[in-house]
C-alpha cells in the first residue's frame, strides 16, 4: 500500500512524518488556494476535506492505482493554548471529521508567553470540541499534548515540530501506524474503532473536556482564562424583530427567511467584527466551534437545536459582496481565457463552481451560518 502525505510547511515536516510513521511516504504539497490547478487535480476525498479548511497534514492511503482515501489528519498548534487559539483552527478538525477522516490536534497543555511573563493553560474548548466531533460524526477526533517542560515547548531539533522521542508522541506514532494497518480493512473506521488505542485516546480527550464540567453558552471555554466571550441565546421571533428595528433587514428580506429557521424557537448569536478581512480569523474557527459545542445535534447543519447567527458588529454587507465581485472579475475561471494551462480549473469549475473555489471565510460562513446579519443587510442559508 502506498501512503501519501499532503502537507504544508517546510521539508522538515516530511522528515518528521517519516519518523513518526516509521515508513517511506509519497509527499505532496497542499494547494495554496482552492481555485488553483493543483486543487483541481486532487483526489475527490482529499478535495472534500480541503474544501472547508486545510489541516496541516493529511495522511492518505492508496490500495490500488485508482482509489485513494484519507486515513488521518494532523493539526500542529504550537501557539499559546488559551480559548481563542484553541478554537481558531477548529474548522480544520470539522473539515476532516465531517468527511470521514479521523483527526488529531497536537497542542500544548500549557505554554509560556513569548516574553515569559505568563503561562497559559489549554482551554477546555479544544478537548470539548473534539469530543463533540467524535460524538456527532462517529469519527475519532483527538487532542494530544505537545511535549513541554514548565511551559516551554520541547521541539524536534531546530524545527517547530513536536519532540519525537516524547512518550506521548511515540504513542501517537504507534497509533497512526496501527491506523495505517487498519486501513487495509474494507470498513476502515470500524477497524480503527476496534483498536484499544482508539478508545484510550478518545477517553483521555473526553476526561480533559469534562474535568471542570462541560463548556456552556455562558462559559464557552469551560470557565478558564480568556474563555469568556459574548454569546447570547435569544428567541428567534425577537431576533427577527430586531433585524428590522435595527434596519439590518427589510420586510422583503425578512420574508425570505426559510421556514426551518423560523421553526427553531431560539437562536445562538455570536458577534464577529469582521467576516473576510484577515482571512476571517479568529471568527470562522469560533463559529464552527460554537456550532458543534452548542447547536449541532446531528451531522448536517439542519440538525441543530439553535439557529447559528453571526450578528456582526460594524460590518457592512459590502465585505462579502466586494470579495465575491473581485473573485468573479479576477479569479473565476469563467472570466479568464480558456488556455490549455487553465483547462483543469475550467473543467473543475464547470462541475463544482464557486462553492468549492471561493475564499475560505466565505466558504465557511456560507456552509455553516444559518444567518449572517450585517449592519445593512442579511444573508441566510436557504
């Protein structure tokens, strides 16, 4: 079996993965953008993951000359692990697990600030989000500790990668090797679920997630430092009235709000101050976490107890429309000359269109939010 690894970063990542898996692999760079030729050439199952967001590493397997499928995704987070950083990349785990690809986040349990004046502890949101992904999609989503000593990360040589000789990373390497072995079974996820290490690592993540009680809407980070952000659950009928009274929506736009939205009695509001600027960070990751932690009851966005609403602070609808106009004018393959070098992009766009190729924050808001309320307009998920 051929093991293929899609990765971002330097060639040091390749050496790290080879040592972690204990075998040679075929390496391919993750495409820089979804409207590139390289993205159009991806195997369908890999492209499905990268549609929403891009994990740092995707390990896939190829049993024959035709079929290639994902085995595991890895997210490397060397940042300080407080609430915002714990969930900023959450959409990458959702992208993997919702497409049947198990995922692991490697993040320190604690880390010193850059100036050494403080030590930050990992928010329970990281582990709780992983637990919710596992429970909703029935696909393992794990969090393991990046090796550290007194809050100082233990690195693999001069590279900003987890120390391979650490027992936690060695156990992860063993588990990933077992996952590659399980991939030879027809029912890969079933075979993976029967591995003792699967349940051990899920249980470890779950124990940390619930150590101080589950996060709540009032304490989305589980009560830890930096986890107190503004969220609100409101009656949906009151929300609709406020959209009109604040002149965010007109009677015509209100009339187009779908029945599924009206039928949910309550809505969860969060308050982004940007949508597309700075790649939408950190709000796109926060939104996907709020969805899984507090709204989602099943695998689709229709399976929710609350509507998920981005109630923007100081953001006009032009932030979306201008980006899409720019994309249509400058990057959409239909508006570019059909040269031999652009043939694959054009063909891919014929099949999948802008849904797959528009910029990341637009993709995520369009896919996840039930409603985005700008200061001067609304967009709804039909």
